[in-house]
C-alpha cells in the first residue's frame, strides 16, 4: 500500500494558518487593531485579514514590516 504523504500545498496551507494565528495573537496581545497594524506595515487591511486567516502567503517584505511594527525579531514571528 502506498505511503500517504501530505502534499506540499497542505504543508504551505498549514504554515500560512499558523503564522497568521501567531500574528493575530501578538497583535491582540499588544492591543493593536488590524487597521493600525496594516497601516503601520504599509499594507491594506484586507491583505492583513487574509494573512491572519491563513488565506494568503506572507511575503518577506510583509513579514519584515509586521515584525518591525510588533517590535519582534523576524525569526520570532516565523517561529512555530
């Protein structure tokens, strides 16, 4: 019987979901609204919403901007 291996897409989806949840939790911990974070990170609130919901991948530029606003090292933002 063939071994079932998660598809690459599923792994990417899980990563996007995990990092989105992490961003939302850190943002809420700092009591920053989604609109405030989006504005400070120079992105549309709709983009940030899709990132937090795991519906969109995060670019390196976006990750760097979000980490900077949240006052975190980029490595801590991506830590899962």
